[in-house]
C-alpha cells in the first residue's frame, strides 16, 4: 500500500510542478500575445491528437462515414472555435451519412 501512495504522490508532483513553474518564474506579468494564442489553441490540439488517429475506424471500419464526421468536426471547429458544436456537428454528420451511404 505504501508503494501506491508513493506513486500517487510522485505523479502529483510531476503534474503540479510544470503548472506551478510558469507562475513562479513570470510572477504577475502578462504573457505575450503569441503565448496567449498558443494556450487558447491547446484544447483543440489535444482533441485532434486524441480523436484523429481512431477517427477513421470508429464507425465499424466504415472509413467514408468516419471521414465525413471528421471533416464536419474540423469545419465547425475552424468556423466557430467551439469544441462542443464540433462534436454535435460530427455526430449529426455521421448519422446523416449512415442513412445515405
């Protein structure tokens, strides 16, 4: 049981230190605009990294239907920058594509 507690504490430290370092090093100053923009785009990057690799095989190996969903999600994300709307658009596009194809 002690090993598990040590692993959890180690994982906590490894996660917390990178989050704390920028605050300690920068203090109360504002980050530059390019850094703000980069940090705003991180959620979309993370979603893309998680979704795209499995996106083409998610619909029972039906690659055209999955590709339609990915394109719909990418288009809505690009136009609105709202991840929730992108998910809704992808679900609707896949449902419509499955009816048609």
